[in-house]
């Protein structure tokens, strides 16, 4: 694997991380405006988002381990 590819992978990881942070911020914002009432469908949708994110992160991690 070339260093160019490694850099691209690192950038991707950072993008995913910042995406996760943004998601959490929107979740927190929603909850505070809802005053504790949880919008059910949105929650389900977010949970699947979180699953796909963790899956993607673990996939990248396994690749990084393979590269070392």
C-alpha cells in the first residue's frame, strides 16, 4: 500500500469521526428542544446509522492493522 493510499484512508477516518460528532450534536440538540420526549422513528433511523458507522470504522481498523 502506498503512502498516498494511507493518507486517503486517514482522511476518510477523520471524515467519519467528524460525521459521528455532528450526529451526536444534532441528537443532543433535538433532545433538548423536545424536552425529553423522544421522537421514535428518528431514533430507530439513527440507531441504524450508528450501526453502519461502527461497522465502517471496524472495517477500516482491520485494514489499518493489515497494513502495518
